[in-house]
């Protein structure tokens, strides 16, 4: 049974979910009253996560976002970029998170059973979205107040989340009609694929938009930052620990 779904707001649009804040106001997702992560529901413990690019239409009726995916190749074809180029950018996006956390990402061709599936939207809208589904297993470790993690006082939630719950599946979908590019050129109307996918992977592993600017997980597209900020890293390491954990 699906206990929770996260409709990650369109890239660079504000999210109205409850959150846990880091000292620099970098936030973790809260779904169904719990923080969420892959693997063991324990703070700072890594996980191996598989991912695949959709090669056939995929329908997930209960997903709030990415409910209908088309093959990722359809997106590539519309960008005018070569498949090897886009594949290399995608690998770099996953590697960016793997370098600084205890996460190990493994690509698979089996999209039906992959943990994270990436595709093109069947009904194009916005730029990119992420949907997160939770396991039915009960919560494990409870709230952790150390290291500056608190609840934002401006949010209308009286209590802290009730612990950690494992993620079961994540879907990432790109708008195939939007314009995409590789690299930064100062044109804010065309988004860089690696930057966008890195942002969406952040949602897929349990991160929310931060309450401050200056991070890759910020909801605004910005070509000033080519990689993860320290705040992005701190939030991800709170869930998965540093590399090798």
C-alpha cells in the first residue's frame, strides 16, 4: 500500500510541504508526517539505489506528478542533443550526489523494477517534476534535534515529524516540449539538463527546497552554481552520511 506520495514542485517553484531545516535552512522532505530516505530508516546510513530511463510508456495512476511517462529517448530527440551527451550528463548528475553521500547509484535497463525511473512527460507541463512513494514499513528512528535541525516556525505544524520512513519508488519526468541545453550560457529560459536532473534527484532522495537562496536545491534556476552547495551536501549527509557510509 502506498503510504505517501511527494509531488515535488515543478523545478524552481515553491513547495508547500512541512520540512525539517538544517542550520543553514536547508530542508528535508516530510511526507505523511515523516522524514523519508532510501534504505535503512536510520540517520546517516547509506543505500544502494537503482535507476533507469523509461524505454516504454509507463502509467502510475496514483502518482500526483509523473503519472504518465513516455520513453526518455523522446525527450532526447526533441532537444537535438545526442543520446551519448545526455547520457553522460545524467551519469554526472547521479555521481554528484554519490561523491558526497553514502548513496550508491546503479543504472539498470529494468525500468519496471528500478527505484528511480526517469522519463518524458506524456502531458507536458512546467519543466520537471518528481514523485516519491513510500514503503508501508513502519517508521524507525525518531526526530533528531542535534546539528541545528528544527521545524520552521513559520509553518503551520505544531509537532515535529515522527521519524524516518523508507522510500519505495521515485519518478522523475521532464517536459519534452521545453527547451533544454548542456552547459551554462546565461540564457535562463533554457535549462541545463545536468543541473535540472541533479535538482530532481535531490527531491528523489529526500530533500526539499531550502528556505534560503544559494543552493542547487533552491526553487529558482540559477547558473551561478555549477554543483552542489555545502547546504545541499549537509542535508543529504544528514540522511545518508558521507561517502563510504
